[in-house]
């Protein structure tokens, strides 16, 4: 297949606000190395990592949450050396975008030619082939290497998972990061049938994935979200949903499920309510986090932790095998895509602004070919 030498891409030129995102029409089309494939991107989802990496939120010099103002204009107090998820310096220019759906158009040496034409979604965790289980050696698609906010992207062949589905590319692009993160979180706490799990931020990409995947495990789901989104989260399978800004939220959660204690909390919100989440947990309860959009700095009463025999988990680099499982869920239609809105790549700044506004349920999708 003859390809153009250049492509349209949204290029991040440095840490900061929207001004650091530049849409170019002359970015070189990548060439797949040995054991890699080149994908024509049909759609690419937006997630919190895109925002956080752009503004340098991961730097330990930042203590605030990911706000609309900071997400749009950038954050002043950023230490460049540790401004990415793994504490390594990001290399610019960088094409972000971890949630890719598309088709393989070229294969590198060592990849069967028969893979050309495969419809795929991409596992965003790029691992060391010699030791894929070592999570210290992993990098993130769109952070340590160029991602999918472009017409073409190259990935290791093992990261491109063939998928058989009638869903559109935009719908498939809603799955990779959010749903694999959610499944990893539930694996970390070993959520079991019949247990009760509390999910703050239940309407976001990861939150709505958590609701579906916990319900798939036949757990009882309690969700926290804004008033306008409560009915939708119930439709996804939550047993009870609570308005996050209401007075006396904690006692209302307790009253809603008399006799049922909260066995686990899956949290991507953090912030001041962290104290409440631990207080709601039953003895022996488990808490897992994969984000802190309301703020990374929290108060922890060690007495609550040890007197209630609690266990706290972090979830970032997922083990090998979770993404393959996720593809199976998609092909069996056991989970549903939630596409809030689609944007052409020329409007990526507008898409990120809407993402930061948090008025949506599900995922925003960028279409690099438009």
C-alpha cells in the first residue's frame, strides 16, 4: 500500500495550556520497526492522562486537582523532570492519544503479512518484550512514544489486538484506556459476586466503565455523580446513585443500603472526600485508586486504616492478560461503549475543553481523518 509521506497530527510542543497543542498537516508518517505495525487511525479517545501530561500535573510540585482553568491554561508550578506518569521527562514534540481503534495498513519485518487489513484496538501499555511482566519497564502510548491523535500510528504488533465487532471505530475507541484501567482496579481489589462497591465519579470514562464491569461481576454498585447524570448511571446497572454535592452524603449512603456495608471503593476522584470513603468501608474493606482529579493531597487517619483492617491499592500499569480479556468482553457485547461526542482533529482543543468541563457521561472521541 502506497502511503503519503506526511499526515495530519495534533502535536504537543511542551507542557502548558492549549497553546502547546498544534495541529499540523506535515508531520511525517511513522514507519513500523521490526515486529511493529502501522495503523490507520479511525478514532482516538481522550482521557485524563492526555490532559495531565500536557499540563505537567504529575509533577510532585503540583498539589491541586485537574481543574478546567488549569487544564486549559496550564499550571505554573511544574517541575519538568517529573511531569509525566512515571516521573520521566517527556520528549517533545509528542503526539498524544492512547485510545486507538483502526486498521493495520503496513507491517514491519517479523510480523505476518496476513495482519494487513485487521481491525484492531491498541493496548496502551508498551512493554519490554524480553520481560513483559516487569512493570518498571513499561511505557505509555502517547507519552513515552507517539500515540493516536494522528492519521497513522505505529505500535508493537502485540499491542494491536484484532477485534471482531459491529461497533464503529469511535465506539471501539471508547474502550482501551478507561475500561482496561477499570478492570485492572477491580482485579486489584479482587471484587467478588455479591459484594458492594462504591464508585465516586461514576459518570466519567473510567467511572462508567467501573459501573459496567462491577455489575458484570454481579457486585452491588453504589455510584456518586452529579444530579443530572444520576438516572443514566442507574441505567448502567448501579443499585443506588447519590448526588455528589448533597449535604450529609455519607449518612445518606449508609441509609440507602441498611444492613449492607461497603466492601470496596474504586476511586479516581480523590480530594477531600477520601476521608469519607475510608469511613464508609467495612472492616477488612479495600480501597483502590487510579486517579485524583479532585486533588492528589488527602488526609489519612492511620487509626481508620489499622483499626478497620483496611487495604489500600494503587493501579497504574496493568498486568499482561487484562487487555485480552477486555477484547473478549467487547466481542461478546458484555459491555457497552459510551461516546459522549465526536470531534474532528482540528477541534481537539475544543474537545479537551469540553472534557475538562465534566458535563458528559462516557468518552470524547477525536477523528484524525476529519
